[in-house]
C-alpha cells in the first residue's frame, strides 16, 4: 500500500491506524520507542508537526512501514527517474 502524506495531521492518522492495526496500545508503543504515552498521543493527533526524525523512523519501523521520498511528478507519472545527485 502506498499513502501520500501531505500534512502533519495525515501522518498522525497513519501512525494511529498502524498502531491499532498492530493491536498495540499507546503505552506499549511509547515504552518501546522511549517516550511517554502523552507524547505519543500528541504525535497521533495535534503534535505530529513536532515529531523528530528519530521518533518517526522508530514508529515506522515498529509498525512495519518505511519512508520513501520521491519527486512529486514521479507519483503521478508512474515511471521511475534517476536522481540527479
């Protein structure tokens, strides 16, 4: 499944859905990645804009998800382009 995230709220919804699909509570996930449950709650709702890269990557790994960055044009064209760097 491929989901395009365009807002912090969209990322929060994905994180919350993935946690629930994995049958985990906020407390369980927070303990596994070393943050408090209130912080995880904020990340899943209003505070996603302030998530650190370390926290986001830890959550994605825990949920069996990965981060993919690509040019916006690639998402619509369906063809792979080689990066210029």
